[in-house]
């Protein structure tokens, strides 16, 4: 039986911040700065995830790549 998870509810302002950070990530050519943007975004998203949820930096980078 698949595990059912409640969808994460992200406030509209946080979603806008995520989109802005994604645009910055794609515009940035310096890898270190791209990683910093992704780390900042990870922290932002973790604030709205259930306690104990895990989100790796690689997950955020993959999200950016998939959505960009």
C-alpha cells in the first residue's frame, strides 16, 4: 500500500520567493553562488514542511532544474 502524505501548503508569498530564487539560480553562472541560492531556498521550504521532514540541497537543485 502506498504511503499517503498530506500535500505541503506553502503560503503565496513563500511561493513567490521560491520562484524568484529559481530565476536567480538559472541566471547565475557561478556554481558557488548557485549552491548558496539553493541552500537559501532549502531553508525557506523547510520552514513550511512537516517537522522531521528531510529536504536535501540536491533535491532543491533538482526541483530548480525540472521547473526551469
